[in-house]
């Protein structure tokens, strides 16, 4: 609704203006991670999330990338530098390697962004601008670095969450198996010709700690925990399959029965209705990979 009296004022809601930028020479790099042919199992060159997590924890990789990902003087503009790293368990007869390809795309033009802001030369979609776009990506990475190092997030999400007494609420409709956690979402944007940091809230549901997997299945299916889940399945199998689809993309922390073995963070990518006795898996035995099933 438009007012009929008073002075018109522009209001920046949830936007905090960035009033200065450092005129530094900052290099922009493109990283690509690939699985060499000698380490591929089924012709897939894309490393898994678990492989990338292990890779980034290697001291050799940290030394290669340097602190705060400063790649100065490693490769020239337009050139590609490649390094191959061995993951734990890699053997000459069965390699487990990841290749990092690094390309220097030149420097980020901070002075150009400042000049465009002062002159009012900002297009309708600054993120697609060849000069401004990379700068916005860099600024977003800078401002998200701190919450990313302290809080948790979800796959393909830029929101960050901290489970604290004042940020989460158990969902009684799921018998407290799921809980809603309020987090923050922040992004650097250009609004009304100004460079601003937008801070907003985001709320999503998380699997409550210490709750059993079977209780999670009840919650996702909308079935009370005191009700027989098998009877609910037999009543409508397709409804159950739809609930299973909700599990795709969720990360599970799988702990080995032996405490000496490390826990693994595994993401559920797909599920099958095939009997487990008919499903085959890769099994390493004395350096040889075999195809086995639980029936063998």
C-alpha cells in the first residue's frame, strides 16, 4: 500500500551496508577434483563426498593449497597445475587416488567493483556480470567461512545451523524424533546501488540425536512409534516407498562394531526393493576385489 503523505524513504530490511573494501590483489582459482582412470571402479571419474572429506584432511593437500587457499605463484594465468594424492589404503596393486587440477583465472577486480558502485553502473543482475560476479562469489565465501567452521549445514545449502536450547524445538507431531532448528542464511548482494550483507533466518528439520533409525522411519512415514510399521507397509506399499525417497540425500554416521575402527559418514544415494541376499557388493580380500552378497 502506498502512503498519501510524508517523505518517501528507502528501507534496507535485514541488509547491512559494507562501507569499505580492501584494495588487495586477490587471485581467483578454479579447482577440479577427479578420480584417475587407474583408481576408478566403474568408470566414474567423480570422487564421492567421503573421498573429498578424506582428501581435504591430508597434510599434503593442506600444504599444497596453503593457508586460506592462497595459490599465489603456483600456476600462471590460464595454466593448469595438477597434483595426484594417495588416499589412505592406496596400494600399488589397488590405487586409491584423487587428482586436483588448479587453474589460475587471474585477479579479482575489487577496484572495478568500487568504481561501478560509485558511478552507479550496476546492471539488473550483478551476479552475471563478468567483473562483479566473481567478486560477489568471493565475498560470500569470506563471510560464510566463520559460520561454516563452527556450525552445521545441509547438502547444497548456504544456511548454517547451531543446535542450542534457544534455536531448536522438538516436533511433537513426530514424537520428538525430528526437531526444527533455526539457523541463519547470509549473502552479499547489491541493493539500491549499495553493497550489502543480507542476513536472514532459515528453519529446517533435523533428526534428533540419540533417536533410533526405526523411529526416524516412523516419523517420515507419519506413523506413531507405537504402531506396527510392517502392518502399515502391507496396507499401502507405494506409500512406504514414497517415504523411503525422503531418506535420499541424508547423511548417516555409521560406527563399526569394533571401537578401534573409525566411524564413517555415509550419504544415502539410492535404495532398492531387491532382497538383500540378491544384492552384490564390492569386498576387498588380500588386495583382491570380489563381488559378494550376504548370502555367500
